[in-house]
C-alpha cells in the first residue's frame, strides 16, 4: 500500500489558539510559545512540543508524507522554523486562491463547498493514497455533509481528526494516528 498523506492544518491543530497552555492536556513544561511571521503580520503561536516531535517522527520515518493544508499556505514555513519541523510540502489547493469564485461554482455545480475538501479528494481519488486529515474545522465544515467523509473513505483508508481549536492535537489524537498507521502497515510499529 502507498505511504499515506497527512494533510496538516496549523491553527487549532499545531497552534493551540488559546492565550495560555492547557496543563490538563500536556504538562505546562511541554508547551512552547513564539511568534511566526505570515502575511506581513506577527502571529502568536502556542504549541505542545510532543505534537511537533510526533509530526516530525511520522514524516521523517516515512510512515506518512506530511503536507501543510492551511490558510497559511506557503507562509507555513514560518511555523516550521519556529517550532522545529522539517520543510514540509504545501498541499495543492487552487481553490484557496479564489475562494469566492470557487464557492459560487460549488453552489452551481454541486462541488464540495469547503475549499479544503478538494485537496483531500485528490489524495484519495487521484493519488489513490491513504489519508490522515487533521483540521479543527472538519467537524464544523462537514458536520451536515457526512457523505463527504464517507466518499473519502470509499476511495482510500481515511482518518479525519478535528481537534478542539483551543488545544490542538492531544495525546489521544497522537495515539489514534499511531494506531491507524500501524493497522495500515499491518503490524506492530513503535
């Protein structure tokens, strides 16, 4: 089976969009803060170091190809530099560049209405690769259109995780991803 693609959002997934860390999820000494530059602005970033370490390990070990799939687009490089992630590709998302036109076409042509969904569909339909998709907006954007997730899963194994945006990925999410990858690989893996 092909190596899975992990579509990774920034805000609400890597960057917990809270003013202070949640010590009940990760111990306070495992949280870090900093500032990333994007779109000529400085953005406060709050991340849990175990999340970044896990993403790096999955990507560098070849268990999954991690791609940014975020409104940050190519500005996500600022996140990599800040938190210590390797250079990651940015998922192709031409729908992002023209969201208003895309939304109008989506209404008329029954296209997926969320600009992020087509990139996920391309992974499972065109590339025919398994998909991990972590985005805090999955539950809100696809909550009444369950068929979108079912369609992804019909085409390839798919794991979709929608973390709480104030916390980001949790230990439970990381265990879920590790277990899903192990199952996909067909055996035990550290």
